[in-house]
C-alpha cells in the first residue's frame, strides 16, 4: 500500500469529484428525459448539478428556519432543483 501524501489525497479527491459529477450528470439527464421529454435543455451538465445541489441546500435550510424567510428560501431552492432536474432555464 502506498503512503498517504498530500498529492495522493488531491488526486483521489479529483477522481472522486469527477466520478460523482459524471454519475450526477447522467442521472439528471435520465430524469430530464423522464420528466419533460419535449422541453429544450439549455443548461449545461455542471450547472445542472450545481443548481440541484444548491437547491437542496436552500430547501433544507429554509425548512429548518420555520419562518417566512425560510419559506422564501425553500421556494428559491425548489426552483433551482427544478432547473437542475429539467435542464431548462426559462429566463
């Protein structure tokens, strides 16, 4: 077994990030095809993954607040999740 070095840790982190991004992108594409096969995809794969993840964080944060501001955060998060799942930005 090779010793753990900073360079090995960085390489491993890069590889894990690449694999997770590839899998998430593939899953989002499959979900898009299922949810809205007729809509136009105008958001890139990395942006879709980032939108879905950020949306999840905002929804969780909003639910945890239990206030009007939390509700608004949740709505914004839901919009980002929708953007990530469909790959379509109407703006």
